[in-house]
């Protein structure tokens, strides 16, 4: 009887873990591999502010021109994940914290590490229009090359 219970537990564990190892970026599934977003972030920084941490345009602030809504979204993600860390509006002026927020947003809303989606949604929000974000997308791509 003990052996049967052991085998059932082992089988259940294997079946439970299988979907985690099946992900791959190429077919649209979540990627378990860390992605190097640095070239994308550096290009966005160049397009958004030219690297000026004190850049301000309306309610957008810092090197990545982060809005209060994005700060709130980052804090909601952190809360949902059970983390104690929270971002402030002043953190938008920190290039390092701006990059952290970008990475947090990608980890939550772009699990396939789609570069085009990352660029367009940074400019146009989660329900971006391809047409409306074309100019921005092309500028960022030029800066990446």
C-alpha cells in the first residue's frame, strides 16, 4: 500500500511539473529563460529623454518617461506577488528604478518576451494601436541598431 501511494505521489508530481518545462518563446508560450532587455531599455531611454533623468513631459518623468499610472501598476503587481517593495513618484527620476519598473511590467504583461509588444505597449499602453505606435516603434528600432 505504501508503495502504491508513493508511486501515485510521484506520478502526480511529474504531471504537475510537466507544463512548466514545456514553455518556449518561439511558439508564443511563456519563456523560462531570462531575457536581456538592456538594448531595448537603452533605445527607449534614448528616444524618450536622450538619457536625461530630469526630463519631464506632462505627467511623464525621467529617462523612460514613466507616468503615475505605470507606477501604480507596478505597485499593484508587487502587492499581488506578496512583495513589500513599492515605487514612489520620485523613483521615476532614477534610471535604475525606471529600468526595474520596465522589467516588472514586462514580466507581468509580456511573458513571451516579445520585443515589438514591449516597445509598442511602452508607448501606447497595454491596448496599443499598431498604427498609432508605428513611428515610435521605428525610432526605437533605429536606436537599437
